[in-house]
């Protein structure tokens, strides 16, 4: 089981969710984050002075998937989240050692 | 930093005293020479006319005008300022505005009204102590009852109307030292400044024959000197002596809730009609014209500020259009009883330009941290308005007796006295407080935010 | 919990009936003995004077006063309450306030105005059924046209002015059972309570000669009994019968948006001038004095609350200063037509102390969950004000006919009748509703929040 | 999409011209046949009565009414709309409302007042060019001074009161193309539409004898045709030509801050009393009745909307109750000077039903993206009100001269002319702007939000 | 040392925090997240149109615990967060390779 | 490649970002979180009653770095985020098994 962590552009969330649902990913958790990277921030203006805002709003998706779904998930994420412009984001794959569903006593892949 | 400041302070003290004495001499001279009648003469406490009766229409309007001016402070100014600070300081602004409104109400009843409007010892054409301070004969509103009349309205309404001016003026200053001043020091400063700067300047301008500015014939219909310059200068002094906010210049100290600021600005705008048209103390043609020119000046200044931003940065901002409107409202204040639509347009545009420069270029050049631009908008806007009020005034009762040059000189003098007086009082009080209770919260408290550290609360819970 | 409650209920019922009967007897006796004239006599429906004409000044002021009192509910009270609940219940408060305003408007037109102000069958010095309820002769505003006059204003303005009181009073109660009561039960409760408690108490106090409290000579200028005690008691009854919120006592059920609450408090404050000074029904000296004392009492109470907090906890809070101001406004309400500045100061201070104790110590001691302190602020503040109104009143027409002891007894009697009457009606209605439609939403719905579970919406989307 | 549009456009152009000409002929015919007197005759510029003097009560009320109508736009409408858009566009709404208020003020002074209210060349019973447009004789308010009187109030007050109508009307349109229109295009559109649609329709209805609708005897007390239908049609045209928002139909484009919307709705509600009761231009019985019926219609519609939602979806919403209230206020506007309480109830209910259908079913059937339902609420509500104003009007001066059928036909004709006129002007202007400056921001800017892309700011920082 | 990541229902946070304190977990970090899974979202209504809101508010707890506390932590989490109804959430266990306390120079289990 | 997860005091964010930029960390993702640990919460007051708020506002920084940058990153983080007072926060190092840049098809260290 792996934890797939993807940082994407916020307005792509809906599309990504649908793409993942289609390939059988049944659950995911979303966090609103601020990202800093190659994509430049914007300037805001307050009473004539300009301020650069370095951090851009991004969305982080975390989903735990069975090992055999990992590459499909990464593929689906890439397709759905890509705009081709700088700032599209990253995907990281992390190992999970155990998983539990709180409601039942299921563990492992069954818990997802 | 204390050493050089105290040195500078003594220098300023001496200079100030000299200038005041000089100007007084000048004032007496000018007065005897020109013997003008005050154009703001309607603004008087007419306790001397016992035969007058109440006009229900005037009373209706003045009750509403009073409510409108209170509305400017609560919640108008509170929101305008509140939206501009960071999330962690929003409640400190709100508490300060509520506390100021409450304290000033009590002080006004206790001695404020008397020191500002009591005419005991005043005489037309004579400059004496009572040209500066009213007596204490009306302290605790003694002598005022349900039946007392002032002009064509109940005296109770006049007292309350003027009270709302005494509320908003010191509350304006709060914006200058927002996000860092100690609550106790801030209250003490405002109370003392109110007593020694607001009340005398108010008396000089509005208490009628024998009062300093009135004798000169100043045009200050609704409070260019009394309210805006007075508060603007106090704000400048305070933000310099309290010092910059942590992070000023390094991080963006931007508004946490711009819509709040625009709600506040709107309320200031609508309340300002009570301020300006109410200063006529009657529902008549002058009040109507004050209504119209107030609207025109606010609009002209809002458009001008928007335009300047659009040209300079390409992005006309919400904070900008609101600040512009307030700048226009400030500048038309002294002039609202005597200029026409064209004058209002000119004053609005001029004010936007000058205040824009002050709030952006001047502030960043001089490096003081006037958090919410009390000086940049109220100080500068008030000065622009007070001076232009002379230029654009339609002389009352025909033009032959109206001398533009002389009037402008009178306006200038009154502005100057106000600047010196308010600056002097502010600096003294702040220096004393700095040595005693201290002016600033601790670094950690400032970092945490005043809401939690001073008031034990947070503004928002999601 | 049902069993003991119903037992207690029957006990209370019997007790209440006895007390009411006793007080009535007392009332008749006192009336015939003292035969005072009502000091709140200006508050009447003067349909009997056909020759009167409209005064434009009075009309102007009363139209504005009407607007101000509506402004107190929408958005004033809605925001004051809305900011104090948790994010998930903000919209439920807003919908409830809007719905109440709308329903009460329709009911007021249908029968409310008539039951409250119709004077058919009333006679000076006589206590009969119509001392408690007005007739239905003016139902659906029959007989009122564009030309109808009431005193010096159009009757349509009087109808609408009084309508705004009938709107805000039941809406005040909403704060007591916020965050958990069923929308349908809440509407039914308020409609029935309005009919059987608001209308009669309003009639007893304000419908003139032959009305219970008026015959006694009660001083209730703008609604201490009619509005605040009436609503406060209903709130106390309701919060006890509806039960505590989930998590009360265990987790902090703190305000989600304090600035919203302070905007609301400010609007209540400014609107209250319409409430108090408007109750004079004219733009005159009494209205002016009501304006002034309202401002003084609010300020005194805000300062006192701030001071108590500062001393007790070291942190003067924003919610505190706003609650204090409201407490002062509540307490000055009955007295605003008859006290002077000094009385207003005293009433303001007293109210802040008593309400502070009620909203903190008393509530936590007794363990009821009056979510937004309707009883603590309006109930207690109203009682303090109603009683002190007697003590601090400047007798009309000279002091010789004014007996302080007797007046205080009259005030006490009226307060007591109001407490019993409102409590009795509230308990009956709530018990019936509990058995039928049910008072509370399900646990899950409460957990989710009323916004989503009842109204299908969320307040904020980021 | 351009080709078919331009074809449709030319078809419409021809049709419109024909219809206008036809209706004009009809108008002349009807006028000479019936020779009615205008029921909205109080709404006139009574410059022709030089002997009139100021009534302080009327003046007091009209100054306040003016302030109330400005309050409807700033901050009322700004917040009502602002809460309904997404977080990223809140400031764009606020800037647009502030900018509109400011620009319209300046234009009104420059030529608006003159084109709308100058009566030069008008003659009772004669339809000529000046039945459609006023002359430029009063441009830059020439001839108006502190002493000018209009009816019983200063002319300056009349000018400012009417200015606030000229401010809110084009600002209403902003809701239709919210979240996507270019700032520059939006300003240009509003300025040109104001000049060629607002001013003439205002002139036709309210400039007195010799004006098109007035000659017909239209009942449009406070602006059903002039304000609401006029703006509603412009909104419909604009949202169709600007095109749908990205994501319309696919994702939920739901309000970001419902409390803001309800604050705005409350302010619209209270301000509307200035709008309707102020249109009487005096503090009298008609103003009082306008106050009452306005409150009744708003309440009836709010309740009806709540009820419809409760029945249809089980969840009475906050946005619903507020929208309902506004729908009721819109519909009562033309009728507020001539209907009684029963008529107000009926108009309120009818308006809620029709607007509900328009804002939900009709909009989703036809698939236009009227972001904030300007057409659904103001267009439809205005039409319902204008037509029912005929049905429910209490004829002035007795019923014998009042012909219900004829009146309804007059109302219909005026509605139709307004629809065609406003639609025609809007489409032309939008098509020209589309070819020149362009109507929409870029896709990327729309995605980012107008706040950042156009105004360089964000609304909230946490 | 392991990182325990649990997604739970928001109103269970207080209880979970206490349960973890009891078994000796001394620190944790909480993030407000939105979850998508088997539990159906709710519908919201705006001017007569219904919109389905797929994402539900959840709370994510992250706590680093020494290896010997892992199973107790998982157990405590399960007990405290369970309501038995769908949407109770998940627990994931991830490996941590190193940990540092910023204030001092402590590392490893001591840093927790 | 490792995922460095640091929980710090919010007002240190700017400094930390600059410190990381300097040593060559090119991207990071920031989440606003609430922390519970040794540092005591504050009390809030509402109508005379005191409530303890246990959770303190913190900021979580996540950055994926190549293995050879790990210790420099940890060091930079420690220096920049330290105030020496309780509540300064933690740094955790987690393994990453794969990384992808969404915009291109880069993987591994190149994706960062
Ligand atoms: N090394 C990293 N560790 C964690 N998050 C990163 C890292 N680099 C980038 N990110 C996240 O990915 C987002 C996009 O990265 P950026 O460099 O701007 O563009 P791109 O993904 O197109 O290379 C950033 O805003 C940040 O949130
Ligand atoms: N595969 C997953 N990866 C990450 N988070 C998940 C995953 N599945 C579920 N979740 C999270 O757990 C929450 C509850 O899951 P859900 O399927 O609705 O119910 P249950 O936990 O009872 O099976 C979701 O809202 C989501 O935040
Ligand atoms: N075991 C842990 N797992 C995850 N986060 C932790 C852990 N311990 C502490 N934290 C986070 O670090 C922050 C600071 O920890 P704290 O114990 O208060 O101070 P210090 O870091 O100085 O020891 C906490 O607020 C919490 O967010």
C-alpha cells in the first residue's frame, strides 16, 4: 500500500477527483495549502505600495492505494492535473506500513 | 532613542511657544483691522436667545444628524479601520472605538460641553483666556433641562450632536498607532488630548463671538481644523513616538478583510451627511447644499484616486477607491457650508491627489508608520479642505465684503494654530506616558496580536 | 424529564393564576385610591381626537424612528446574535430574524395592532377585560386610510412604528434557544407568544386610560416591561424547556465572528435612538432628552462592563463592551422619557453590574443554557431599568404630585405581572409544542449545524 | 457566435423601431382621447411655482430619504451582491459599486439632472422630442443656488434625492455580468446606458406634463419602469451578450459569504423606505402609507419565498428569504404611493411567485447566466409591480374617474416601451463594446478571479 | 519511530486528543481537511437549484510515536474516533527515518 | 529522495523560506495546522467564563529534497525556525519512493 501525495492547481481538483474515481480510487483527502516553487507569485497593491506574495494557493491530495493501483493513479493524476504551464505541481509516492478503517476492524488494502 | 527625542522635543517646545505667541499677536492685530463676521456663525451655542422656540422639522433633522455622526464611529470608523489591520488585531480596534465612544460621552457631559461651548467671559472683538477655553459653568450640563432651547432645536439635541464630534475626533487617531499601542496608554493619551487639544480648538472655532478663530472669521463649517487636522496631527505625533510596527517595511502588513473596510467606508460616507449637512443645525437650503456638495466631493475624490492608481499601477483597488472617498469627505468638511458644486468637484480632486501623495510617497520617504494613514488622509485632507474652503467660498450676503486673500490668510492661520497646538499637546502627553505607563505592548504581545494578548479573545473561529 | 416538569408546571400554573388574580384585585384597589395619571400617556392611540392635523417635523422624525427600529432587528440583532453562534449555525439565526420580521408584520396588520391599541370598551378608572386586551375593531387596519391621523402624525406611521416593536420583541427571544431549536417549533412558539403575551402586555402598558399598567400610572416610556422583561422571561423559559446545547459546559461554545457581533451591537445602539426618542412620537425636547440619556446610559454601561472585566480577568473584551452597551440601552428604555443625565449614568452603571452577574455567575450557578443571554441582558436589564425608572424620574408638571414610594411600587407591580404573564404563556406553549411538534432538532442535526440540516446551506465558502 | 447575433440584432433593431413608432402613435391617440391626469404628479420638478417656500419637516425627511437611498447602494447593494459571488471576485463587486456611485454623481451634476428633469419645451397634452429627453438648460446645475426651491424642499435636496436613483439603477445591472466582465467595458456600458436609457425613461415617467408616460397617466410612484424594469432588461441583455461564466452549469457557483448578502439585503430593505416613502417628496400621509405598504410587501414576499422553498425542497434558505424580500420591495415600488395594505400583501405574494419561477425555472430553461438574478428579481418583479399597481390603486380624488382597464393598459404600454427602449440601447452598446474594447476578461483572469487580475488585491487574508 | 496519520470526524477531535494524551502521546498536529470516500456528501441549495457538495469536512491528525507506542496509539484512536457510522475515517502508519526537535538538538524518540 | 516535514511557529515562515532557498531547496508546500504539545495553550474569555484553547496555530512545511540535501535542509530549518522557547516545533524525515513533476514527465530528483 502506498500513500500518493499530489500538489495540484486548485481549479483542477474536480477533474482530478473524477479521473481517480474512474480508475477505482475510492477515497481521498484534500488539504488547502500554499505552494512555493518555480512559478512566480503575484503582486498585490495596498495604498500605492506593491507587495509580492510568494505563496500561491494549491491543493494537496492524499490517497492511499494498493500497490497495483499506484502507477494507474499516478498516470491519472498527471493527465487530469496537467495544464502544461509552470506550477502544475508534483506527485510523491510514500510507503505505508499499515492501514486501518476506524469504523470496522478492517486493515490493510481492505481498509481503503 | 530617548535622548535625541527629548532634545528635539525641547527645541520644538520652545519653537512652538514662540510661534503661538507670535500668531496670537498677529491674530489680535488682524481682528481689530478687519472685524469680519464669522461665516460659521450658525455653528454657535445660542443660549443668549431665550425667546426662541423649537422647530419640529429642524429638530427632526438634527436628531437624525446626531445619530448619523454616531453611526460614523460605531460601526463606520471601527470597521474601516478594523478591516485594514491584520486578523490578530481586529478586536483591539473594535474595543478601542467602543471604549472611546463611551468615555468621550461621559467626559462631554462632565466638562467637555462646557469647556467647548460655554460663552461666559467672551466678548466680540476681544481676545482673552475665554477665546481659547470655555468656562465651567455648564459642567455636568447644569442648567440644561427638557425645555432648554438652542437656536430652533432643544439644547439636549445640540449637546448630543456636538458630543458625536467629540467622540469621532479622538477615535480617528486610533488608526495611527494601531496594532501596537498599549490599551491603557492609548486611553490615557486620548482622554488628555481630548481635554487639552480637542476642546480648546473646538472652542476657538465654534463658540462664537470672542473665540479666536471665529473672531478672525474662519470658515470651518463642519470641522476641518477642529476635527481632521486636529486628529491628523495627533496621529502623526503618536505614530512617530510609539514607533513602527514589527515587520514594517519588511513584510506586507496588509488588510485582513477588505470588505469590512468598504462597509466601514460606506458608513462613513452616509454618516458624513449628518456631519456636514447637520452642521447647519437646521433643515434648510444650506443643509441641502451641504448634502449635495458632500456627495460631489466624495465622488470626485474616489474617482480621482481610482484614476491615479489605474494609471500608475494598472490596478484600481478597492482600498483605494474607499480611501479616496474618505479623503474627499474630509476635505469638503470645512467648506460644505459655503461652496457650490464646482468648488466641491475641485476640492474632491485636489484632496485625492494630495492625500494619495501623502499616504504613499511621503510616508514611505519619511518612514513613519502611520498604520492606517490618519495623517495622510485626515491631516492632509483637512489642510487641503481648510485652505480651499477660503478660495471656493461663495461669500454670504454678496461678494463685496469678501476678500479672498484675507480669507485665505485667515484659513492658513487657523490651520497653523491647530497644527502647532495639537502637535504640542500630543508630544508632551506622549512623552510623559512613555516615561510612566509605557506606550507599547511587549514584542511578544505584538507578535501574538493585541486581540489575544490584551483582550483575551480571537476575532474569528472557523 | 417530562414527568417532574409537568408536575412543576401544574404547581406553577395554579400559583400563577392565584398571583394574577391577587394582583388584579390589588390593581383595582390601588387605582381607585391613587387615581394617578399615566406618565407614559403620550404613548397612546389618539384616535379620539379627530381635529388634529399632521406636523411635518414630527412625521419626518417618526418615519425615521420607525426605520431605525426596523434597522435594530434587520440587520442589528441578526448580526449581534449571528456573530455569537458557531459557524455552522450562523444562517439559522439570520433566517429566524428575517422570518420573524416578516411574520410579525403580517400578524400586526391582521390583528396585532387592534389587540394592542384598540381602545374600544376602555374607560378611565375602570379595570375590565379591555384593560388587558384591545378589541378587534381595528383588525386588518380597518378604518385607517391615507388621511388618518394619530396625534400629530399619520396613523400609518404610528401603526408602522409600533409594528417595529412587535417585530423586535419576539425576535429577541431567538437568542435564548439558538443553535438547537426546531425551526417550525420556534416559529409556532413565537407566533403564539406574540399573540398571548406581547399583545396584552403592550395593551396594558400603552393603550391609555383604562389599561392596567396605565391606570396604575406606570412609567414605561419605550418598553421595559412590554419589550425587554417580556422577551427576557420568555427566553429563560424557552432555554430551560428546550434544554442545553450539546457540549454546553464541556467544550467552549464561543462566538465564530466577533466583528459581526460588534457591527450588530453598533446598529442596535444607533437604532435604539429611534426606539427611545421615537417613543415620544414627536420631535421635541423630550425626544431630545431621550436621545441624550440613551447615549449616556449605553456609554456608562459599556464602560462599567469593560472595567469589571479588566479588574476581574485583566482582559477587557470586545464581546464584553458590546454586551455592556446593550445592557445599558435595555435599562434606560423604560426611563428614557423621564430621567436626566445623572439618572442615566446611574441606570447605566447599575445595569452593567446586574447583567454581568446574571450572564456570568447566575447562569453558571443555575446551569441553564441561555445561549446568547437574553434573560441575563434583556430580562435583568429590563427589570433594573423599570424599577430605577421610578426612582430617577423627574415628575412631570412639578414634584408635588410625585410620590417616589408609590411609583416604585407601581413599577414593581408591573414588572411582576409581566414576569408572571410572560412566564406562564411561555411555559404552556412550550409544553404543548414539546408534546406535539417537538422542540429540538435531532442530535445529528445539531452536530451538523442548523445551517446545513435545516436550511440546506453553509454560511461561508472559502 | 458573432454572425448569428448580428443577424438577430438587425432583426431586433427593425422590430424595435417599428414597435416604438407604433406605440408612440398609440400614445398620442390615447392621450388625446382620455386626457387623464398623472397620478404620479407629485413626483415632478415644480420649478414653475416660484412662490413656494421650504417646509422644514419635509426637508428633514427628504434629506434623510436621500441618505437612505444612497445607503441602499453603499453598502447595501454592494454587500448583497458581494456576498453572492465567489471569494475571488468580492472586491470587483465592491469597486464597481463604489465607482458607479461616484461616476453617476458627477454625470448627474454635469447633464443627468437636466436631461431627466428639465421641462423646457414641454407642454401638457403634446408629445414632442421633449416628451423623451429634457433640455440641457440645467446642465451643471446652472441656475440652482442655496435659495432654490422645488416644491416644499430646497432644490439641492431634490437634485441629490434624484441623484441617488440615478446611482442605484445602473449599479443594479452589475449583478448580471458579475465575475467576468472587463472593468473598463463595464464602466463604459453603464455610462452610455445611463445616458441613453436611464435618463430618457426617467424623463418620460417623472418630468411632468408633456412627458410620454406622465401624459398617459402612468402610475410609477418610485420607479418600477424607471429603475427596476429598466435595469433588469439591461442586465438580461448584458449577461447574454457577455456570455456565461466558466463552469456555469458544471460546478456550483455558490455564494462565498451568505451573512454579507443578508446584511446587504437588510440595508436594501431599510433604505427602501427612503426610496418609496421619499418619492412623496414630503412627510405626509402618503409617505406614511408608502412606509407601511413597503414593509408589508417585503414581508409577504419574504414569507412566500420561504414557504415555496420549504414546500419544494424542505429547506427554507437564507439566500431565499433575502431574495424574496427584495422581490417584494421591487414590486411595491411603483405602487407604493397608491395601494393600501391589502394590495401590498397581494403584490408581495405575486412578486415572490413570479420572481421565484424566473430565478430558478426560467433561468435554467433558457440557460442564460444572470449571475445574481438582476432580470429574475428586478426585471420580473418590476413588471409584476408595474402592472399590479394599476389593479390595486386607490384612485386619487374618488373612484368615478378611475378606469381600471384603461389604467392597466397604460401600465402595460409603459412597461413595454421601457423593455424595448432599454433592451435596444443595451444591445447596441454591448455589441459596439464587444467589437472595440471587448466585454470579457481573459479565461486565465477569470480563473484567477477579478480581484487579483483586475484590482491587484485579495479580499481576505487569514 | 512511526508517523500515524488519522483522518477522523471533526467533532471527535477533543475525545481523540484526550485518549491519546492518556496513553502517553505528547504531541500531535491537526489539519482541517476535506474528505471524499464512501460517505455521501450533502446537497446545498442556492436559489432553487441543488448542488451536491462531495467533500466533507474532516480532521487529519498526525503524530509521531516511538515504535512501541504504535499499536496502543492505533487502538486509542480507533476507540475514540469510532461512531460506527460510515465516514469514521482511516488510520495510516508511515515510517519516519529521523526526527528532530527544533528548540534543542535532540533527535530520535527524544525529539518527540 | 526524502520528504522533510517541519512544524514551526507561524511567524518564522518567511525566515525559513529564505534559509531553504539559500541552500538550494527550490520548492515547498505549506499548510496551516494546529499543534498540541508541551507548549501550553492560551485562555480565552467569553462573557466572564474562561476557556482554555489547547491548540496553537502552527505552520507545517513539506519539502521533498534529494538525499544529499537532507542534512543541510534539516540544519537550515533548525537555525531559521529556532527561538529557543518551547513550541518551536519538530522536523521529521520520511522516505519517498518516487516523485513526478505533473507538467513534464520528469521523475526522481529531476522532478523536484
Ligand atoms: N521540493 C518540493 N517539495 C514539496 N513541494 C514542492 C516542491 N517543489 C514544488 N512543490 C510544490 O509544487 C508546486 C508547483 O511547483 P513549481 O515549481 O511552481 O512548478 P512545477 O510543478 O511546474 O515545477 C509548488 O507551489 C509547491 O507547492
Ligand atoms: N484511500 C484513501 N486515502 C486517503 N484518505 C481516505 C481514503 N479513503 C478514505 N479516506 C478518508 O477517510 C474519510 C472517510 O472515508 P469513507 O470511505 O467515507 O468512510 P469509512 O472510513 O467509514 O470507510 C474520507 O472522507 C477521506 O477523507
Ligand atoms: N509527536 C508529535 N507528532 C507530531 N507533531 C508533534 C509532536 N509533538 C509535537 N508536535 C508538534 O510540534 C509543536 C511543538 O511541540 P511542543 O511540544 O509544544 O514544543 P517543542 O517543539 O518545543 O518541544 C506542537 O504544537 C505540534 O504541532
